[in-house]
C-alpha cells in the first residue's frame, strides 16, 4: 500500500523546515517554463470559462493536472473555489467559520479530485484514506492517499497545507517518486505581503524576511528543489464595479473574465497571459472593451 509507513502518529509531529543554505536561493523565484502552445491550444485557452458548478471545477482541475502529467510533471499546486450554497466561493474572509469551515468544504474536493485522476488513469476507483495533519485539530490540514490496484497509479493530495508542513511535504514528495502529489489550497497567500517582498531581497534583508515569515525561501524549495508547478488557480475580485475572475490552467496561462450580470455569463477579457494579470491591466482591458463603470452593491448602499 502506498506510503503505509506514513499512516502513523509520527507524521503529525514533523519538525520545522531547515533553512536553505544559500541567500541567493532564498531570494530566487523559479518560474516553471510552459511549452509553446499550438494553434489549437490557443483556441482552447480562449474558450476557457470560469467554472459554474463544483463538477465543472473538478473537471477543469483534473484536466489541467492531466495535461501537466503528459509533460512529465508530477508535483502540482491548485487553488480552488469552494462550494457554498448553490455556487462556488473564493476561500476568503467571508467564511465566518475560518479555517475549519474552509477545511470542511475543501477536503471532499481533494478526495473527489484524486478519485477522478486515479480512476481515469487506472480505470477503476482507488481506495481513499484521509489523515489529519494538525495534532490540535483546529488548523484545517489533512492528506488524502489514493491507493490503486497498481502502485504506479497511486496519488497523494494535501488539504490546505501550511508553511509549517514543509517537512511533511518534502518527505511525501520524496516518497512518491514519479507518482503525483497535489497541494490544494495551501494556506500561504498566492500574492505577496510586505514580509514576502522583504524575503525576496538579497543579503541580510532577505534572510530577515524569511525568518519573520516571508515565503520566498519556501517557494524556492517547492519550485526549484521539489518541482511543484502551479497548474490550476481561481481568484476573484471587483474592478470598476465588475466582478473579475482570474483563472490559471496549465498550459494555457492566465485567463481573465468579467461577469455580465444581464446575461448571466462570463465574458473573456484576456487569455494566454504568461503571468498573472495585474489590477491595472484588468482595468485597462475593461476600458478597452468599453465595459461601463458600475456601482457595486456595496457602493450603492453607501451613497448619501
């Protein structure tokens, strides 16, 4: 059975991540190279739309992992929306139950994503086992093991791993070999905060930023040493009163869409971007597309 030795209490008490030796490593950002897209892939990227349902999202995420697997990648980072009510919602501060409410919504997604990936690879559903990673029971972290009839078809998915679980991530990744390992909705932020920015500087400033909690050193190890690649990301915000969805799907790059509330549809603004579009680029794209500025519901409630 895959990783049977990991299904022990000792996994819950992994020590802190030892620091990397080089200050240059701590400040480096390694970006995975995506293959040049064919003409058909460009068309597929342009047709990519934000998922409307849980099943849509799982299908899109699984397809992104499978495309990356066909390029001999085996370590994946995914940031998913979570089911809430009848739709999907970003895992943000609007979830009043905090990390445990997010965990309750996220862990079934990881289970079903692994089931989808393993079944499509092996042809039969895998045996699925979950183990919590947080000894306190309040940190919302877990790992799913998908054990198929053939060991080479096994897979691992971590639910909301935090930076404190780097030792576990490292060991699971080394143990998995060529089998896929997924980090789903990691707790470190996708965008940089001031400490993250400080940790990317060279010399003592970068070292200080990493000690204080910046993520540059961790990201360097994940991407350069362990070879994790961002393959599927969903993010949402409001720009000029329009609801914006940013979507990364391997190997198509970033797609940005805005919501047309009158027709209940998503309309593409940008597609195939190598890097995440900035707020300023989205604002310009809205203006160029002649999307009118509109008051959000929040704005309307605060007009005197």
